[in-house]
């Protein structure tokens, strides 16, 4: 496959910057897909109520510190 790439690009008159530009345009055109929630996820959503000022990073850091003492 890799041996054929230069021949293909020469035949199609592609260059690296053109390929890169094409790839960026393709990536930019992707849209986020809304995946429906499963019944399990729906049933678990909202079970835990956290404070507004809850810092998940801090809590997780503390958890890891305790875990690996």
C-alpha cells in the first residue's frame, strides 16, 4: 500500500499539503452524533446530587493519594 501511494498521488496530481487540506476539510465536516441513552444510563442519571462547588479533580487526587499510600 505504501509503495503505491507516491504513484497514486502523482497520477492524481496530489501533494502533501493538498492531502492535508483535504483531510482537515473532511474532519471539520463531521458532526457530533447524539447517541441515545440506554435505560440503565437513564435510571442512574441524577442519583447523586453534588454541591455546586464540588471539585472533582481535587477529590480524585485525594482518592489516589489515599489509595497509593
